[in-house]
C-alpha cells in the first residue's frame, strides 16, 4: 500500500512489477482501486499496460512464468476476447519460429548417456580408479606368469641363438618410374546467405517508408537497423506489427550500438514477411521514465 501511495504522489508512475501484478489480479483491494483510477486518467500508464499485456502473453506462451503466475494467468488474465487473441498470436509465433530449433536441439544418444557416466561424481571416480588398478595388476601378473612359463618349458639350449641381420642394400629403380598420382575430388563449397540490411528512421507517416524486396532462400534473413532519435544508450524492445494490429515478431533486450547516431539491430526471418505494409514499435525498457515508443514503417513488394 505504501508503494502505491508513493507512486500516486510521484507523477502517478507505477513499476513494471505493479503492472504485472495488476494484470494477474495479485494486488490488494486498495491497491487495485488506486491503479484502476490512474489507468482511466493516465494515458502513459494505459500504454504501458498494453505493452505489458503483450509481454505477459509471450511469457506464458514460451513457459517463462512461475506456477503461481501461470495459474493466475489462466484464471484472471484471460477474461477478454482481446487478451485471448494476443495469446493466440504469441502461441503462433512460438510454433512458427521454435519448431526448427526444437528439432536441432534433440538430444543425441551420447547426451542422454552422459549424465549416467559423469566422471565428476565421486562414485564414478572411485569405480574408474579401481578399474585402472585392476587392469594394472592383471597386466603385471600376466607378464610375470608368461615369463616364468617360457623359462620353465624351454631350456637354455633350445632358445634361439641371436643371428646377424643382413645389411640393407640400395635398390636401383628406373628413372622413368614414378608413383601413381590420384586425383582428389574438390569438396563442395558451402554457401552462406547474407542478411538483407534495411536501415529505418523513425517517421510519423507510412508514405515516407522505404520499399524492400525480400531475399530468396529457406534461411534468408532481413536485418533491421533502427536509428535512434535521441541517440541515448539503453535497452530496448522491438515489436513488428501488421496494418491490422497483429504482432508477427518481438525481440527484447536489444542494446544500442554505434554513435552519431546510435542504432538498434535485430533479425527477422524473411519467410515471416509477405507483401504489404508493416510497422516496428521500439520501446525502451531499462528506464521507466523514458518508455515512449518510436514508430518505424516499411513496405514489402
């Protein structure tokens, strides 16, 4: 309660955890009332709640919530059609872009057996040391026993006498002879697809947006470089939207790089884009006081 009273007197700013608790229905009744009052009169808080809904849907789809948060999400959050639609979009993105990575990360037989034969465990260390000791003792015993048996069976007069080995002689080869030459096939060259780099500047109209042509290829990638208006370093989140307000792709924990001006870079699979108009919303996440969004537009032909 004291946290919400301080927030109310401090320009009505609420922390990200407070917004998340509000969406999951985990606030006290008094805190819930204060939050709802500010939500009706504070447009900045409304925008932050809207972004938090997308992040919460993504966290649920990718199973990043705790057990209590998952239960609250199902019982409290999914009360409106709009929130259920956001969850369907997040699940569709998860199914599209994680299907290939799941197949690639399938554990091999070696990886499955590795935990059972981990030499870092004390039990396996002692067992391995005992096995080495048994092998050494067995080898010594066999060598000693074999020598004694040979001495007992073969008397000294039957042992082979040493004989001089013949001196090696140089052999003459014809000058025209040469070793056969084998032609080794040249290994095929693996071609790597380079990403299509698209630099965008924050604008207020889609009429000024550039038109791009998607690269062809199963693994083709479009790399967007977003130029920051203020150039301040920070951590950002980028959301790719269609003209029908559907989220196709989201990227978080993006750090700015370069200077004069600084920019944000992230990759999008080319097969996720089709012909049409798109919008990228860039939001700063490391500073609650500077969470205004910037819009970047582009078109695909």
